[in-house]
C-alpha cells in the first residue's frame, strides 16, 4: 500500500472516530470508578457545588435523587413558591396546565407546609417543600401495578407509565410513600415523572437542578478521586 493510500485511510478512520458519538457517562460509571456510593460523593464534597452537602441534607434543605443519567437536587431554600415548575411540567407532559398531574408539586405545602406543625408556608416562614419523584431503586409504584404498566425507560432509567397498558386504578399512587403518581382526570391514566428536566430548566431561582453524571465525573477527576490512568479500562463494557 502506498504512503498516499495509508494517509487517506488514516484520515478516513480519524473522521469516523470524530463523528462517532462520545460515550455518555452514567451513574454506574462514576460510582464504579470512585469506589463508593452516592453518600460517599456527598461526604467527599464532590457535589457540594450544587448544594448537596451533609449539613444541608441533614437540615432538610436539600433532597437528592438519582437516575442512571442524572443527579437531581431540590433546594427548598431557593424555592419562592411561584409554582412555575408545576405549570411548565404539566404543559410539557400533558399539553395543558394542571397542578393535579404536575410531576413536581409545591402547591401542597404553599399555605401551611407539609403539615400545620411545620411552621412552613405563606402563613409563617415562607419555606416550601418541593415534592418530586424519588426514582426509587425499589419502586413501590412498579411493584404494585397490577398490569405492569410502569417500567424503566431504557434511555433515561426513569420509571415511566405505559398509557396503553395503564388501567387508571390508582394503585401506584396509593403504594408510593409520597403519592407522586397521579391518575389524570382528563385521560383516566396514571402519570409520573419521566425526568425530562423541564421543571429545572424553568425554575427562576435554581431550586431544582438536573446534573449530568458527566459533570460529576469531571469533579471527581479534579478532586483526585478518580485515577485518570484507570479511566479507559473502567469505561470498557462487555
């Protein structure tokens, strides 16, 4: 093969590699390379820049949940109670504004907090609780659906409802400790969070954050938690 041909072949391979989509870093990748769980990332200060610190979580200001693609932070200290998240969530997922079917909810705690003895809400300290799906590792909504209409989305890992199968019985709502799934009065089908991130995009105060594991991965590298020499091997999957 001539030198010109070799150069041409190398150029083609380079172009193909450049055009190939970059591998997306997932929760499993980060936790495997760090050798710890999500709690370890919090204790190690890796996610502190997004407000997820031991102190803030213990105080009840911050709540976290995760999917294979996202690290989700809700910060009640930033919530102003405007309920824009509810409006934009239902518009994105239902096509109309509905507090009843919004996958993230503030209105329930707007007046008196999650219960009258919390001293939250507009009639006391103006602190509001942001209720959102926890994306449980062992979800009660999935386990208690009699027709198996809820399953993990292969792309995002979020538990989603198949409306073609759902019978609208409401068992998922009753089984969930936070009653997050809701049966729509319009469609008669259950609805729940699909981790689309619309609420975070539209929150004017940054009270909801959907963080890519890629960004947390970079924080781990900068903190020296991940040995860069081991990265290539850790990201190779069978």
